[in-house]
C-alpha cells in the first residue's frame, strides 16, 4: 500500500470536516511534487486519459455515430463535439477533487448534505442504465455476423445469440480479476485496443475513402447549429438539381417520400405507428422514384437560417431524440466518466499517493485502500505543487482523452460516409455489420478518387481483400464493444465499491486489505444482473441500447451540477474552480438535460 503516514509538517494540521458529519473526517498528509513533463517521461505520465479515452471508443462511436452519418452525413457530429468538450471539463473538475482528497468524486458527492443515504438512493436511480449490457448484446451480433451472413438474433438464432452474448460477458469480466491493480489490467487492454482499432481505421480510411470524406467528417465536427429536417432537395423550387442540393448524392432531384404515422395502437386518438405491408414491415415511405429508399431526410443550420432568412428551420424532432443517444455516450457519458477520478487516485496522483488502490482478486497482494481520503494543508509551499498536479491532469485529459474521443468518433463515421449510401436508415444493432458489408463491396470495386482505385494499387483490391476486410471490420467492431463493456463493468462496480467503502460504517471496520473481496462480491452481483437481462429481456439489441442511454443524459447533467457543489463546498477557497468554470459546467448540465428530454420523448414515441 502507498505511504499513508502524514509528514511531520502536516502533523499539526487538523483535517477539515466540511459537508455531512456522517461521513468520516479526512486524514492529513503532504502533497508530493507533480512529475515534470519531458519527452523521455511521456509514456510514464500517461494515466486515466488513456484508459478512459480508449474505452470512449465504444457504443456511441461505433453504433450511434455511423448510424447518424449514414442518414444525414457528418454535419450532425458537432453534437458529439460539444458533448466531448463538456466532458473534458467535467473530467478535469472531478480530478480536482481527487487530487486534493485522494477520494473519487462519487465519495465527495456523498459528503454533501443532506445525508449519504439520500444520495445512495438518488444515484442508484440515475445509474440504472449502466446495468444494461447493450455493448455485449451488440458485440454478439457483430461476432455472429462474421459467420452467419443473414443473422436475425430474435428469431431463428435466438439460442445462439444468448450463448454468444453470455460468453462475451465472461470475457469482459475476466481481466478485472487479475493483474495486481485492476487499473493496470485496464491500462494494458485499452492500450492494445487503441493501437489495433485506430491503426486499422486509419489504414482503411486512407486507402478506401476519398479525401472529401475526411474533410466532411472534420468539418462536421464543428458545424454547430446543424439540425435534421425533412424536406425535398429542390430548395430554390426551380425544378432542377442545382449544386449543393443533391443531399444523398444519387444524382436525382428527390422529393419527400417519407410517410407520417397513421395508426393509433393505444386508442388515445393520436397516431403512433405506421401501417404494415403483407410481410408485417412498417410502411414508412412511398418509393416514388424507385431508388429503394425513402427520400426526405436533409439538414439545415438554424444559426445560418436565422441570420440570413430570419426563420428557424422545421426541425425533425424525432431525429433530435435519436442523436441524443450519440451525445449521451460520445466520449464516455452518463456516470461512466466518474472512474476518471478513481483512476487518478489509483495512479497515485496528487493525494492519491497516500491512499492506495483497488487490487484484483488474483495477484493483488500487498495492495490496500484506505477507508478515507487524505488532504494537505494549503500553504505558499503546497500551492505550486497543487498547480503542477492540476496542469498534469488537464494535459492528460486534453491531449490524450479528448483527442482519443474526437478520433474515435471520426474514424468509424468515415467508414459510414464512405461505404454506406447517404440517406440510408440503419438499425443501431446492425450498423457495424452493414458497414463491414459496404467495406467488402468497396474493396471489390473501389470508389473513384481513392488510393485503392489507382492502377498501381490494384493489389489492394479483389475477392481476398474484400473477404478479409469484411472480417477485420467486424472484428474491430467486436473489440471496440467488448473492451468498452470491460470499462463499463469496472466503472459501475468501482464507483459503488469506493463510495460504500467510505460511507458505510459496516465496511469501515474492515481491514483495508479486504477491499478486493468487496470489489469481487459486487462484481459477482453485477454479473448476475447483467446475465439476467441478457437472457430474459424480450427486446432486441437496439431496444436495449435505447433503454441504457435514455437516462445517461440526465445522469451526466445532474453530475455536472453536483460536482460544482462538491468543489465549491468541500475544497479550500484557494483551489476551488473559477466562476467561469462553474458557469461552463452549469451550461453543460443544461445541454445534457435538453438532450435527455428529447431522448425520452423519442423513446415514448411522442416525437
């Protein structure tokens, strides 16, 4: 265990005891020096940003992002950009608390009045989405598509789907049982994931995508104000397809073919479903031009429309609800960001040096975790050290976590833009499989303007490349989703074990080395809950995904506001966040609350 004995200079300093007196008083210690940033020490300095950045390339990036870009192009990715920017500020601020106390932010929240048990009930309600194993369910679909081309998990392959999902879940749990510190196992897995997935996506995007696709994705990340609308392509109503009007790139002047809901299934007098054809499929559009898809989806920018035309565009609110799922888990999302403060502690940064870490059940000998945090006395001597640690965390989050998130949301979307037909309606649980099929077709017949289309690069095309790239794309999808589930499992277990280790008197009497048994016990209980959902949930993967992400936006919004309170009430005045930071955090909460409301309305069928 890390050194927990207070230094002689801190011996006369009595730790403050702000907030709820039900929570135990902090211990005291000396703040160690922050590491000095050099090129030689670069790898040693990488910490929570790497683990959480790699885990962020997951459901939102591999499922929601490509589904949105397949239908509307890259212009809506700015929603993910805003989400990531808010989250990077949040990550730094929750680490602020961990640097001062050696406690994760979740424990700090329980120190805020009225009572720890109030917050226990409140956050259990907010955290329910993390129990839904939607990443495992979608990873199973990807694996099954490797071997079964026409895979329908809810019909002919029900048993296979359940067994594959179960097997993948056990693969996700295993790394959390070995490796000394659980954090060390995560660091190895996520490093390998970054190298394999980003390396493959860079190769595919460079060889088989046009430069224009790269520009479209890069610019789409910053097209703030672009919203989905439903309209024909003839914007100026002159009857011809003018430059810039061919939204889906099919060469035809499309009209609105989508149909409104016309069937009242619940008898409330409001249509909530589409009529069905003879095969039982909803009739969502009438194919007037015979191209096999419902035309009408388009985009507009409300900022430009308001400034140039003095009007707001007619927004497709149903799609706003859908992209709320992308915003919810672009980056990490929900309460899954909170482990960053736990990892800051486990890495031994700041006052985490005195507290310890969570050991794995196998190989975690000699590693313990203190029941309470350890704080330092704020003096002219300690403040420069504090600023050094804060800069260190900010550098880790901005240069590693944020960049990994932006790359993670961009590269899968390049595949979607390059290999799927614009305007295509893509089911969330099949988007990875459909992208792999598009990749396979492109490897057979490369698009003009790509590197693979050059005569000298013909060796990169053909049936063998087509088959290999299809499997490789599916494997990367599996790797992305499975490893993200690993971090989701650990994050859920970790935040509740950590806070209960401090908040519950029954656990505070245990020896500090017993933390690994508590972690293992909660992990087993979590596994039972997830496996029950996998086997007995009646909805498909897409429905599980919607259920899991519906509450994510609300959870993150409140967590932003709660973090402001924690850092303002519990921290000494000299190291509290500035007024600007608190205002930006409050805005982030409002932004995610709005997306949460739209997600609920979409899920309820009200938009």
